[in-house]
C-alpha cells in the first residue's frame, strides 16, 4: 500500500510571491513539517523522513504538510538589515498561520494541528507552537535550537524578542501552552543538546509538561530524526 502524495503551489498574499508545499497521506491528523536550514518543501521526502512515517500515512492516521522555507530571505539574508530579516520571518509566520494552518486545522475536531521539524525546522516548529498555542496540539522538535540572536548581528528589538523562545517563554502565561504535547528530541552527541537542556529548564520553570527525549550515540543528522519521527507520531 502506498501513501498519497500531492503538490501545491499558490500565490501568497502575505509573502507577495508564490509558495510551495507537498502533502502526504489521504487523511488523518494534520502535521506541519518545517525543513532544516534553508531547506525546501521536498527535503523531508528526499531524506526519507516521510518514508519513516509511511505506516501512519497509509493507515490514514496522519496527513503531513511539508512546507517550504524562506530562510534565505529572513534569518540567513545578509543583504538586508537584521530588523528586515525578522520582519520577513514575521510575514512567513503569518502566512503559515493563515494560509496553511488556517485551512487544515479543522480537518480534526480539535481544530488544531501538530507541528514538527528537524534542526532549524525544530526551531521553526517550536517558535510557531509557542506563539500560537491555541492552534497547536503537538510539538515535535528534533535537534532544534531556540535562540536566534546569533543570526542578527547584535540587533535586538521587539520582533526579535517575540521570535526568540528562550526570551519570551519565561514571560508568557497563555493557558493554551499547557495543552500542547511537547517533545524535545536530542541526543548526547547532538550539537544542539545544550539548547534543548536550556529550553527544558525553562519549560520546567513554567510548569509546562514535556518530554526531553535524550537519545544515545547519535549525531545531529537525519538517521536519528528518522528514528524519532514515527515514535513521536505515535503520540497523536
């Protein structure tokens, strides 16, 4: 049995340009997957992350929405001022909220979606979930890092603050945060291990239940993420 696969491209009014997305599965709980650094919507298929979830897709347990990134225009855009980089990301955040999540969240009675991603996609998923907890039921971050100040050449403003989870989470009291199933996946050889320990500490300080999944003998790379992903999907 093979899972359904469908390509979408549309003009995004928020971004002012075309946006692309690949959807896997014929139905089930909506899971938005963000790519790694400057990754594309097809990355998770190319590196077999989608294949690792094939049983869930074939059984109609989940439907995966693999979205594109605009990292080259935002966090990694050295051709514009740091304030513009963050502003561009805010447009991306608004686009995901309105044009992706807004259209798929009612595929399930909860009116919510799961979000996931490896590496920089783990940051994207976490930041989206913590900013919009009213529409997110599950967060599966795989080897994410959660402090983006290093991308901004010392610039700091309100927009930076509200996209930097280690800064804004300690001061956030949105009750919806308590209803998210949060998983922080990392490993003892992960370059982002300390970032996950830091975020776990913040979540503990906030009284937010979560699972810090510390794996053994694994590096920051696709093999461990392919192991993590189906394990986390089984929580939905």
